[in-house]
C-alpha cells in the first residue's frame, strides 16, 4: 500500500486531464458505427465522454476541407445499420491532413456520451441488424446482378475450400514427399481458380464504376460485399492485413512486401489460395516497382558518371525499387537516394535492406531516410528546400489518396525542386476495366482515387513549361505521368 506522499499524478502534458479516449475498433468489435458530421459520412476513429475523433478519406471533393471549418458547430450522428445510437451537436476543434486522410477532432457541446449506454445501444442495433440483414432498408440498392455475381464468387471459393480439404485429408503428412505433393496440388488449384477469379473481377468492375458517383448505392453495395464475400477471403494473410489495417492505414509497407515476396502464405491450403488471389491482384504493385527501377537506371545513365545523381522517393515504403537497383554488381555513377515516408517502420525496413547493398558499392551509393508527413512537405521552408535540386523525384503510392487540389499543389512544389532536365514521375491507380476497384474498394474496404490519363494530365496544368508524358502500364491498372524540366 502507498501513502499519500508516494502517490503520483501526471507529468508534463499529462498534468492537463482529459477523459480517456477509446479506439472505435476496440470498443465496437463487430464493426465501427457509421458516423456523419454535418451530413457528410466519415470513418469513426475514437470516442470519449466529451468528444469524437473521425477520419475523412477526402477522395476528390475539395469542398470538404474541414480545416476551414474549425470552430463551426455541426450535427454529428452515430448509427449502426441505419439505426441512430447517438445524435448531438459538435464543435470542430482541429483537423490534420496526411496522405489523403483528414483526421478531425470534435467536442460535443449539448450532450455527453454515456459510454456504457452507447455500447449497449450498439450491441442491440447489431443484433437487430444481424437478424434483419436481408430485409435491411438499403438492401434494395444492391443490384440483383451484383448479388448474383457475389453468389457465384462465394460458390467458387467454397467449392475450392471443400476440394482442398478433401485432398488434404488424403495426403500422407508423414510421407517423404508430403510438401512437394501439397505444393503441386496448390499450383494446380491456382491454375484453375485464377482465370475464373479474373473473369468475376472484370465483370464486377463493369457493374461498380457507375456506383462511385452514387453514395447511397456505393455504401449499400460495399456493406453487402463485406458481409457476404469478405469473410470468405480474410483467412488469406494479405486479405486479412488489407481489411484489418493493423497500422491504422490501408496498404501499409508490410502488405506491399507480401506482394513483392510473391510467396505462398497462410495456414492450410485454402487460405494459401486466398493469399495467392490477393497477390495476383497486386501484380500492378510489383510492375510499377520495376517501372521505377527502370526510371532510376535511366536517370543515372543519363548523367554519364560525371556528377552524383540525386533521386527522391516520396511515400517510399520499403523502397523495393531502390533495393533492386542496388542489387546490381556495379553502378554506372554515384547516386544519392532520399527516401521520404510518414511511417517510421517502413523507413526502418528500407534502411536495413539498403545498408548492406550500399556498402558493397564502395561509396558510389548513399541512402538517406526522412520521416515526415505530406503536410509538412507542403509547408514553406520545409526540409525539401534545404536539399539539393533533384534529378529524379518519383511517387507511386501517395497521390492515389490525395484530392486533385492537393496533388496539383504537390506537383508544383516538387517540380520546382528539379534540376534542369530533371524528371518528376507520378503513378496513380487507373480508372479502367482492369482496375483493382472491386477487390480493393469493395472486398477489402481500401479506398483509393482512381484517375484516367486525362485526369493525370489536368493535374499538371500549373507547370506548362514541362515536357509532359502520360501513359499506362502493361497491366492497365496504373497511369503514370512523367514531367521533364527543360534543360538549361
């Protein structure tokens, strides 16, 4: 037992008491409630007795600039499957934007949250919703042909599960060739399932593109997909990571690494097949990595070994293209890479992987890592202005999350920091028949901004003097824009 003299209070900023905040995904374990702020749908992040935190993925609607509405009082509603469990007025207190996500903090001004009562209402609504799922008021918004497609997909997956389970029962796990037999079985299954999976994927895309401009049908169709189809796939490690988002944001660097590794992962044959279906979808990620490796090689070659080539990767993640480039036995010229990311864990991996490769080149390569956010990059006087002008700046996993306005600001700022003859290369998921729309947006709840070649060209309107090239990759899932600054 402690005496009163031994009891400790808070120190530093903790001296200022604030009610405990609860992460929404921990408090609401069957899926976080829907939230609207001023009628705009957001994603609930956390709650406390007197406040709420939420995220807006921003998409392309620049009118939803929450930072301009700080101090404004607006209605906030929490609901579960259309049933309101809390409604009050809230004052917007702060807003931070990073990687296409606006994080909004609000203070409740006319009602507090009774946490116990809120959780009780939540579970009551979940139970009612589960019992009445197929008669839910928004189910009529899900097109019959899409329900049929999801049913066909579930049938394919369940047939695959049953078939593999029967085969696993018959394989002698104690036999000397157990692993080889299992691997051949999985590879044969993959050959049979992937073509049909791709047919369903393309068919779904054709149905779903029109929904992207219809919020009500979009929400209903996403909800239906996550209720019916997603559970069939999340046993696969890549699907589990994509849907669960353990680092708090979609498409983290470890998921990218799963795609680059291109391995069989998972417990049991069926989950391994599910993982491979996810890796197959991510083919465009591996392909764009190779494209950036080629951009790096071309840029260094053009220097002809005369000066150091300065290259920056924005939103670098594990920088697999840099590692792949540095795997060469020798380099044609001295190269200095700057890797920028807002996830320190990604930079830890990139630094670890690049260090041994840098050492083998005897001073002809250098890799620096900068841990910073997108918003810090746009601030006047940011570290970018303290760096030497760059021969190549590229980003292939960031602007998919940024609005057109933010992306244009970024392009203008980065372009100014190029050397004469330098290149700015940006990749974005493409709005196309082959896009990753169905598997990412609807199955994995991974929202991206898809752009056409025309969309990309418009983003560079603020740099009219650049040589502009816009093209698609061989998967037709990625559109790339290359801006080359005129030589001096």
